[in-house]
């Protein structure tokens, strides 16, 4: 069975860098935000260690997000095919793939997730800087601290939702989606079925 390259090695590396750093942020952030989940710091190295590494994981995640933006920003632009795909979203929800219009390399749902994580990641980073270096903020700007806390929590909730949906879709809904980000390859049938326009752009891989 013919296979085509879905993700290059560079794309897979940056994806896993972003995913693993975000997972560390998610678990440690929950532990600090809700006492009920403080036990999550145990596999993360303990409370003090997790507290020290949380902001550095944020730096790594931000670098990965910016890297992904550089790689995928053109692929994430909205197209006319995206609009047609959205009109048929009820068929996608019902797993009626035969009724879905052909789409490019990424569908509108994947593009929306990308922008949620991109802008959410930037808000997390900027608000996190304020919380990281609070002692350097003048008391006259104390309201900035409260704004940073609120922005950090809101961006965290938004990106957590996106992260959960992304993992669920990749593992449970779209068969082959998870393995493609590990191996980098998909079958021709998978590419034709899920991303027909992208498959057409690739041409015949046997040439």
C-alpha cells in the first residue's frame, strides 16, 4: 500500500516539543491552581521542582509555538474550501465522510485549534512573565498583577479545552491521525479520504 509523507521530521519534532512542554504546564498548573491536584507534582519532581520548572516549560512551549507558526502559518490561512467544509460540518459530526467536501492539508477545525494555541500561548507567556517577575513590578502598577492572573487563567482554560479536543480527535476519532504525527506517514487512501485537495496537490507519489 502506497504511503505519503504527512509530516516532516522537523514538523514532528516541534509538535512533540510543544505537546510535551504543554502537558508539563497543564499538570503543574493544575497542581498550583487547585490544592486537590497538588499530588500531580509528585511525578513532576515534587512541589519546589515543579514550581521552578513551570515557567521554563512555558518558555519552551512559547518557542515551539512560534516555531510552528513559522512552519505552518501559510497552511493555516482560511480558504474557500474551508467555507464549504464548514457548511457540511453536520456530516463530519456524524462521521459521514462521503458527504464531506474535499479539504486541504488541514481542515478548519485543525486551523482553529492552531490559532487557539498560538494566541493562547502568547497570552500565557506574557501574563506568565508578569507572574514570574512580580517583585520587579512597581506597586503603582499592582493592577497589572491582577490582570495577569485573570489573563493567565482564561488562556489556560481555553488552551486546555483545545488540547483535550486535539488529543481526543487524534486518538479516538480520526484513525491514523495519531500515528501520522509519530511516523510522519499516512496511506494514500487516508490522504485521499481525509484531505483530498492536499492529496491532489501532492501528485502521484510513485512518480
